[in-house]
C-alpha cells in the first residue's frame, strides 16, 4: 500500500486527493477549499491551510502571495445556540 | 453562421443559459469576475420550491425541478438533491396570506396543501408544534447543495465547448444601438449577444449598456451548525419571522433569515443576525439549543420590479437581461436559462413574455 500522506486531518484528505482536485480544474484556493472540504473541518483550516497553499503553489507555479489567503469566516470558536439566544442584543448592525 | 454569446456572471442563471445555448449550437463564453460560487449561487441555502404567488414564476419553478433531475444524469454530476418537501409555517397573523397563495398555487398545478402543526411534527418530530399555527406543504420541493449545482453546470458547459473564464471581470461594450461584445482589460471579446446574468451587479452592467434596470439589492445572512446525523428532511421556512432551516447532506443545520433591502453591496456577517436567528431556532426546535454555530456568511442578490426576474431583450440590440431572481434563483433560474436559450436561438419563448425587461 502506498503511503497515505494526510494533509487535512479533520476531513481526512490526502495530498493525492488535493492534487486530483487541482487537476480537475479546482485550481484556485477558494474552489479547492470548497470542492475538497479542506479547511472546513472543526479546526477551520488551522491544521491544513499552509499545506494547501504549498501544494497549490507547486502545482500551479504561482507564489503563495499570488494565491492569496482567504477570509476566515466567523465565528472562530463555535458558539452554542442557547448562548446566542440569551444575548441581549447583537452588534447593532 | 454560429451565434456568438458572451455571458456576464458565472452563477446559476448565467451557467444555465450558457449550457442550453451551447447544447443547441451557440458558441458561448462565460465571464466570472471572481471564482465560481462567489455570487449568491455559492452562498445560498439551496431550498427548492414553487410556493409563489405568480403563475409564470411557478411554471419556471416546476420546470426547474424537472431540470435538476435530468441535468444531474445528463451532466454526470451529483447535485445532492433531496426531494423531501418544502414547508412554510406561519402564525395566525399571516395564516390568510398562506391560505390565499396556496389557492393560487393549486390552480397553477402545484402539489401543495394547507396542513396543521401536527402534520409538520409527523415530518419532523423535533419541531415545537406550539411555535406556529398553520403550514403549507409542497411535497415535491426540497433542497440541493448549491456548490455541486454550479460546478456541475460549469462542467456540463465545458464539455459542450463553452469557455468559462474565472477571475475575469468584464464590462459590456455598445456601439450605436447595438452590442459589440464584452471588454476584458484592453481586449474586446466580440459577441452577437451579451447576457447580463450578473446578479446583484446587474444594475451596474446594465448602466454600462445605457439601459435602465433598477433591480433592488438584498443582503441575506446565513449560518451552519456542526454536523448531526440526518434527521431534518424538509426545508422549513417560517414566514412569520422569515427564519428558515434545513439540513445539508453533510449533516449541518443550514439556516438564516430572509434578506433585507440594502443600497450597497457588502457581504459582512453580523452578531445581530446570529442572536436573532438563534432565538427563533431554539423556540422552533428546542433540542437544537446545544448545537454550535460553526460558520456564518452573507450573500447579495437582486430582485426585479414587481418581485419578478427580468429576462429578455432590451432597447440595445443583442443586450439581454437575465437577472432579478431575488430569493428564488436556485428554484427558478435553470428553467429561465433554458427558455432564454430558446428565445435567442429560435426567436420566441412563451414563458418569457411574463418577464420582459
Ligand atoms: C443567504 C442566501 C440564501 C438563499 N437561499 C435560497 C434558497 O433557499 N432558494 C432559492 O431558490 N434561492 C435562494 N437564494 C437566492 C439565490 O442564491 C439567487 O437567486 C441566485 O443564486 C441568483 O443567481 P444569479 O446567477 O442570478 O446570481 P449570482 O449567483 O450572484 O451570479 C452573478 C455572478 O456575476 C458575477 N459578476 C458580477 N459582475 C461581474 C462582471 N463585471 N464581470 C464578470 N462577472 C461578474 C458575480 O461575481 C457573480 O458570481 C439565496 C440567496 C442568499 C444570499
Ligand atoms: S485540518 Fe483541515 S480543517 Fe482541520
């Protein structure tokens, strides 16, 4: 059996699977994240974003700067609904 | 001679039109300013319904439901489509509105009926039957996962020879009273037809062509919880509070509050939204109170006058509108794209009469 090189532990994704997705045409960070699920697990990418950037950069020849880092979607720490429901009011937006 | 078409916008509307145009022989290019999924088509809750008040819109929705079925196998891409029903719940204050629209829908051939809270509880045992007083149930409705819909349509397009350009913002170019194509940086990409499928950005594109549009812009916020085993089958929209919930194929509870009109395009998330949403959801489904929100985001969409999409030719020859889908684009745009392709290639489409710019 070949070595399974896991790059995203939360979603159990290997380097091979990431490369396959890039080859299918999901070759920008936004599409790659969404297509593979990488960075969308419980750690929200803390463990795998750098790996994705490295693989994308290797496969597309773009620098990490060109690829760009995507916006982190809030909230960073999961908040239970009952705590939110008890909040007096929000941020007043 | 082959008809050349340039589509502005890589959302569900633009890609559907591109797909059906290419399938019937046109030479099509799609231009998306960012990545596919950047627009509302990549940010929505995937609810599919025909529970509308306008008969022509209902027709588009019923046809779109058929198309979702056929397109998945035609293209060979799984849209994660679930047809487990779409339920609108309401309190006494809006009960009559719901009853009224159900009559319209029945006349238009929709398989819909008024039901009581106990019936809804039989579909979803965890719902609090005291939190609403009446509901309308559309058994053929359901949910799709919007991402594979967009990716699948893009794949289908590419296989038919359509060029799909991402990260390519364009503007429309008009000479005299006729469209000449779209401009990409300094380059002119010539086309016989330019389709404005730019969603919330459609007003701006239309302005470039010198055509008045005046679609209203809405912003809508949405969030997902951590994953649960599959247990919420139908899509549920509470028309009294505008809060909706459904469960994705990944098990997350996806929910939000219907959008509000805004005069600038922004997709910032707010804590205000989360607290409002959470308050109503724990009333509706008390058992969800311990669930955590994992991510939240927002999207923008445009709505045409009279609350209907705007589809068809304008005073500028070759400049075609395909926008204004509002909160219902996932439910209606595939059939709109199909009808528009027929209009462009055959010169007529009966259904589009009702959505003329
Ligand atoms: C939170 C939320 C929940 C929703 N829930 C539902 C639902 O449950 N059911 C339902 O039916 N509908 C729902 N909707 C509505 C639905 O998402 C929209 O009606 C639909 O996606 C509109 O598709 P579109 O292709 O017209 O627009 P979009 O998907 O917005 O596509 C337009 C594209 O044009 C691109 N563009 C703009 N300007 C340019 C330019 N100059 N050059 C190149 N490209 C450009 C944009 O980047 C964008 O990607 C929801 C929307 C939101 C925001
Ligand atoms: S390691 Fe990829 S999301 Fe956690």
